[in-house]
């Protein structure tokens, strides 16, 4: 992708901007689809939902701890939440 930033690449600013818009939309739709599918699967499999709830409640003592940093810490085994 960095090659298109070269002024001699032949890619116009409008083409580059359009590509970025497409990538941004595609990425956000992927995330929305994943979250929608995950929610559906958890709601239709109560045993799995109970397992996820138990694990989350074990790792975090409050909802405020559940953010990107808290999740990274837990996934790396650095401790509970913050």
C-alpha cells in the first residue's frame, strides 16, 4: 500500500481516498457482522453464555474494568482487569 503514496505511482489523490473509504467501510462491516454473529450464538447456546459470563465475572470485578487495556492485561495473564 505504501507504494501508492509515491508521487510517481500514477494513483491520484481521489483514487487513494476512495480506496481508504472502501477499506474503512469494509472493516466496520466485518466487525458488526462478527459481533452480531457472536451475540446470536451466545443467545442460542445458554451453556456457552453461562461459561462466558462466569469467565468475565471471574476476571473483572466491575464493568468499568472491561476496556481494551483490561482485556489485554487479562489475555496476557498480567492480572485481573486494571
